[in-house]
């Protein structure tokens, strides 16, 4: 595996692959890698000739400076995981390397960013789009891999691809969970032992909501999820929305929409976690 920290070295390392039309898989990450990332990298390994993984904590997608400062950084362990998972290139640029001049680009995603994470994190998706677009331009991958846990981000990236007229294939990968159901996330490392013990309640509640959806109205299911978590010590739900899986617009009753998913953000003892569940395929 090549460890690369500059954009020029990255482009040089990929020149042959491009010249010989080899298929390149890109897995963009912010590091603190876990088996969820590993599943993305292994899939990229199976489907491409060359696998590039970027590890970059992107400051412009954080609207909360404390969250940025506390974001886990584990470069050494990340490189070991990347090596074992079969990455060819690990790209770990500095902030100055990614953003040599102040960032002025702004992306808009209309209704897609007016729901769920959007209002809670102003500027977040534009910041994600800026870094993902730069990585796409640098790597020019055949395919790029993203986890379904960040369900809204996935819709935003697909929209970005349409906006910039790119033919990169966006591959959505299923959530990887711990044995007790907690969705794997780099933020889980920040949970206190008490918070980690109760954290599986998030997914358990989502699963219960799916069962209840055959007998309760959508409003009742939403109320059930929010009140169950609110009533439990340490949990502070931020939102739970039941939305159409392609437009991300909230739906009002079970008859609406094709694919239907429930997306949740919860504060658990000072750590913000998100998760999702599918109500209808
Ligand atoms: O999902 C993430 O880890 C980040 O938002 C991404 C896509 C790597 C962009 O910084």
C-alpha cells in the first residue's frame, strides 16, 4: 500500500491506472476506521483494479468547532486497517493540501437539504460536497463507496453527481452493526461506558417501530419512537422522520411513497448519533 499525503503525488500514482483504463474505486472517509469502513473497502477491492481510500477530517463540514476538535483521529490504526482490507493507496492530506486557498464554493441541494440533518447542521452538506467533489476530481474514480448510515448524505452525493454531470457510479453499502445492534460509527468511541451500554436502544426502538407500523398510524409510530427515547435517561432525540427514500421528503401516511425509511438523530450523553431503518423496500 502506498501512503500519500499530497495531491500531486496522488495524481502521479494514478496516472498509469488512468492511462491503462483500469477501474478505480474510491472510499472517502474521515478516519477512525471501523468494520463499517472495512466493508466499504473490501467491496471496493472486489469491484475495482485499484482502491484508493482517503482519510481526511474535513473542517468545512463541521458547523460545531467543538465537534471538529473532538473528532477521533487514529491515523496509525487506520493505516493498519487499510493495509489489511486491501487498499492500494491511502491518501491522508493535510488541511492546507486539500484547501490551499480559502474555500468559496457553495453547493445547494434544495429540498434534499431542508430536512433532517440540513436545518440542524447549516453548511454541512455544502462542505461535504466541496470535499467529495475535490476527491472525485483528483482521483477520477470509476466507483465511489458510501455507507447507508449517512442516508441523507448518500442522496446529496447522488444529487451532486447529477449537478456536475459526472458518470461516477455511487455505490451504497449497508450499515454494519455491533452484535447488540448499535450502528458502527467513529463517534461510538466517544461514548462513556454507561452510554455505550444503553446505546443499542436506538436500533431496538427503530425495529419495534417497524413492527408497530402494521397497526399504528405514522404519527403514532413517530410519537412512539421519540417518547420511548426521551423517557430513557441519557437520550435526547433531535429528530425522527419517516421519509421517501429518494426525495427524502416526509410522508404523512403509510400509503405514500415507494421506498420508505425512518431516519433518526439522537444525543446520547453528549455524543450525537444517527441511524436509520427501512419500513418499505
Ligand atoms: O461520511 C463521511 O465520513 C464524510 O462525510 C465524507 C463523505 C468522507 C466527506 O468528508
